[in-house]
């Protein structure tokens, strides 16, 4: 499996931004990704604005390693724009009634499927389906990497699990090293510049007992490479007689 996957979430809903509802999608997706050895590259919370939606979709599509989970806007009301905007961004505006999705709606709602609910089976061309365990109105995905789910967590969460289990079940586990040093970040900047860009380097300054500390972590998929580069920091600290411990001090 390609280790280089950049996961994005797009959470659509004016009601989230004006405070009428609280988001539950980001934390759930993050939890599910981390369990499988992935993490998010970025997250967007945006209002129901078609131009903004389109620009965000195009930005994510421009990343050749992107995987997107979009939440909201695939219902049947006039402010549900996601299907149309997704088609504009990903399939040149081409859409079609997905026959299986259509039959699921008819089976679920019978005569009440028309005239409005049936439109929830109108997808960008070549869409594949995600199962809705609540009311059988499918979510959908494109190119095995752009996933569109409802705004209701009770519906979207099972779709996230389905999508990840099928397409991104497990990434190679990253190997990590961490230390807490009795100095400031500025003291370690030259060491940081020596670290290859493909390794994940993070530093977090802290004030503990009125003294400056920095928590530094380094991670990657190759243990030997991580250890070799982590040693750069250890060598510097020891040469300059800076106290450190090989753990993250959180108190």
C-alpha cells in the first residue's frame, strides 16, 4: 500500500458555523484514521456556499495523493448542493441517476420516494455506493478516494468505517522517538534543518516550573532512519551539556 496518502475532511454546514449545531465528524474521522495508522492532512469546515465548496474540492483534487471525506449536503432539500458541486469538480458536471441507489430509495419509501427523495440517487457519473444503515439512502464515492456522506453522524460514521475498511484498512505503523530538553526551540533549529523533509518532525515549547523546555518528536516508517536522525539532537544536547529525558513531560 502507498504510504503517502493525504487525508482531508470537508465538513459542510452553515449551522455548524453559526453555532446551531456542534461538529462530530472531525473527531470521529480522526479517531478512525489514527487506529489504522493514518492521519489528516487538513480539514475544512465551510458553509453551504457552492463557489467555496467547488474551490475546496478542486484544491483537494489537485493533490495527487489526496483522499477526501465530505460530510453533508447530499439530501433532497434546495440547500443540498454537494452532489452537483462534486460533479462539477470531479466529473466535468456529468451526472446520472444511479440505478441501485434509486431502487434502494424506492424500496425504503415506496410512493413517497417521488417527487423529491428520488433525487438523492442523482450522482456524478461512475459513482459507487456507501451503505446507509439508517434509512438506506446511499452515500457515494468517486475514484476510490473521494467519499461523500450525509451530515448526520448516525449515517455517516458507518460509511466512514466501510470506506476505510475497504480501501484504506491499514497503513504501515510509524516508528517514533521523543525527548524533552531543558532548552528552547531556538537552540535546536540548526539540528532541525538537518532532518529530511519526509520525516515527521515536531517541536512543542513548554514552560515547566518557570523553566523553558522543548518536547521534540521525530517519526517515520524506517526505524534506522529515524534513529539516525534523532541522534543528531541527542549528540547536540550532550555536547552542550543540556539536560534531557527520553519522554514527553506533560506536567
